[in-house]
C-alpha cells in the first residue's frame, strides 16, 4: 500500500513522502529535493527520491509524461512543465515502481500511470 503526504519543511519547501507498507516491514521513500532535470538523450525528466540515506534516481519517460499531460510541448520547457504540473501523481507512481524491487535507477513508463 502507498500513502502520500505533503508537509511544509522548516526551510519553507514542501516535502513529499510516500509511505510504503509491505507485509512485515515498512519504509518511507521521500522526495525532499524538488530538483529535476531534462535528459535530452533519454527524452525524460530525472528526479530523485530518498530511502533513508540512500538516494534513488527516477526517469519519467516522454511516453509517461504524454499520458499524464496529453497536450504538453515536446521541448525541455514542456517536459519540465508537465512534470511540475503532475509532481504528486509522478511521486506516488515512483513509490509504487520502487516497491517492486531495488535497482540502480527506475524508469517510469506510460503503462505505470
């Protein structure tokens, strides 16, 4: 089960935390860093989550962004705007994909949404 909470941090920035519940264990994947970057080679937006002290890289593919923002522009600004407009949904989806198993990085595809 995945839960999402957004809370104000001491520095005034919102923090998004996804609580992942598994049988016999629970861990929290948080998204305290609001940074994101367009990766032109992968045609994806990269962002990071944290599981305790471990940083986790995620890539939201063009296909995934088109699915959540059908009328997006297909340039860097359009990718980033689509990401920013759907950040909560993307973070919740990232938490679900992360729960499937640990990897070096995670691609969020259109079928994940």
